[in-house]
């Protein structure tokens, strides 16, 4: 220990030795899955490309297998990949993996349905499902609203007069209006200034959480949460945007209080206010102004961006594959015709449309790793012990692109969902809505919107690319919380 190894210089070396010894001892004792050795305080962040975190985690899986431990700062996470393992965890052990893991970018504000845990999450989720179903979510009542909104969308699309335009705004407005009807009891005109502001906030947060710079800052927020709360950057803008969305919801809640009719609740907010009155004497109630605001924002955000991003990605994919568009036109003309608006009864007679929509969802993979889970109690998985409260990252994309489940996973191919006779064929590896107890409870409504909106557009228009179709890039512009389609313009030519 003499010379350059003597004196104070040996202190950090001794510290590292002790750190790694105790880390190894703790890992061995806990029986966690193997994984890359973490650095003090930083974890494994220097061993991955933070701007391509999902791709980096998939790459680590090639070395450590379908289940491995990854450290975000000092906090270990268990990463799961592949259809079979994800099914085993999220479905076969649904209760054990039903907790919500850390997602620092939004948890500093939001603890509603999506990011809640424990009894609060259970009660809010149960209430939301029952309430929204009572207003027809996934049923005929909601279908009429979706069909009506589709006609508003078509009218707006005709106003583009065949000129190139960016479809982002109009698709977001259409999907958001369905959520507005359920939550606020009203729809907005596409040029309403408040509505435009809301669309801007939602779209901005979705991009920030999936952008390269946003991923870097969010990763640092995981590692240094107390410090990063005071550092400017995208994570602070996400927080600010959530507060602005909350202000809008708060104003709507105040209006609803003035017009509330206990005998005739009109929407989700009315029902929540009535539930708050029922639980007024319960000191442990989870139904408060705070949870109402955060739950409404959760519904508004989730119900707007995922559907509109899928549609936007889907139109770009169809621009790249005109042969698929042509076959869609043929089936739509044969089953529905040009003059009757599409309805959900048509879906069972349109296997190719159904297959294309599923393949768009699979290939676009809008939420590639879902939102982090956590374990609600100690659980044994593949011979390892995952302790209660452990963060779990389910790489849903590895199920959507599992070569053992899809013949050509890297290729857009509607045949993945068709049998040899051209009938629609389900595939259990399809996890666009996640799986298990944290599966998106708005799946039925989202499926309805995707079918009616996309079919209505193609019933009325032929897609025209601004550039050579062969050069259209259908890989995402960025990939973080969501896969963001590349910006593009297209023309819609009336048929």
C-alpha cells in the first residue's frame, strides 16, 4: 500500500471494495436475478445509452437473459422480457405484480388511477370502471358518441381540400373529445381556444417524456430525485404542464358543483362528487378533491394521447404500404359501402381491417415498456426471489416483437393476425394494452375509437404521400415512455 497507493489515495479504493463486497453479499442473500455490476450512487446508468434506454435494456437481456437486475441509481429494478415471462409475471402472478413502480417524472404530482398504489388505487380503479361503464364505455352509448365524433372529424378533414397537412391536431381533438364527454359531459369545437391549449399541454408532455433530452433528465430524476427537483429541464416542464391541466379540471369541478343534480349525474365528475358526499364522514376516504383532480387528468391524458398517436402512426404506415390501404378500401366498400357510417357490428365481418388495426398497434408499439410495476409481496419467479416493493420494468415491446410468437416481428404484416382462411386470429403475445391487473381498463373504448375513426377516414378518403412512399421511414422519431411517430404531412383525396 506504499507509494501511489499510500495515504489518502487508498481511501476511495477501500470504499469501493467495501461497497462492492456488501452489494455482492446483499444480492447473494436476496437471490435477485443477475445483472450488470452497478457503480456507487450511479447504478448502471453509465452502462446503457440513456437516450435509448429501452433498446439498451433489450441489449442487456441478450447477455443476462429474460430476467435481470438493473440499478437506476442506488435502486434496483427487475427487468422482464419475452412473452412467456411477461405472461408468467403479469398474468399468472397478477396480484403480486399489481403494484405501481416509481416513475419520478409524474409521481411528483400525480397519484391518481395510473400511478396510484394500494387501497387507494383499488378503490379509484373500481369506481372509475363502474362509473364509466354506466355511461356506456365500451357499449352502445359510447359507440354513438364515437360515431358522432367521427363525423365531426370527417368534416374537418374535408376542409383540408386535398392539400398536405399534419394530422396530429385533428386526430388528438377527435380522441380527446370522447374523454371530455365521459369526464366533463361535453365536447369541444376543434377551434375552441381552451381546447387547443389542452391539446398542446398533453402533446407536449407526451413528447417530453419520450424525447432524447427528456429521457436523460428523467433518468437523472430517478437517480438524484432530491437534487433534480431544483434543476431546470424537461422534467420541470412536465410538472408545470400537469399543474395547468389540473387548473382546467379544477375549474370544471367548480362548475359541476353548482349544477350537480344528485338524481341525474351527467358524467364522471358528477359521480365522483356524489361519492365524496357519501364518504364525507369517513376520515380514511380516498375520494377527495385532490384525487378527483388527479384521476380526471389521468383519464384525460391516457385517453387522448395513446389513441391519437396510434392513429397518426397508422396513417403513416399505410402511406408506406399502399397495397394494405387498397385492401382496406376493398373490404370497407364491400361490407359498409360509401354512405353508411361504420358501426361496431361491422367489425366481425371485417377481419382484414381488424387485423390491420391490431398490427398497427403491435408494430407502432406506442407504450413499449408500459409504466413501471412493483411487487406487492415477496414472489418467486424463475428460481429468483423478488422482494416486496421491488421496482419491475416489463418490456412489453419484447412480447409484441417476440419471434417465437410472430413470424416476421420486425416487419409490418397484417398476416400476423389472420389465419390461413383469412379470418381474424388473436395472439396472446399482443400486449398493446399491457396485461394483468394493471391492464388499461379503457381498452374497449380505445378499440372502438380506433376501428370507427380509421374506417371512417378510409371510407371517405384515399391517402396521398407528400414524398416517395418507398422512402417513408416508419421507425419512431424517439422512444421513451412512448414511441413517437416521425412528423409528416399527407393529403386526403376524396373517394
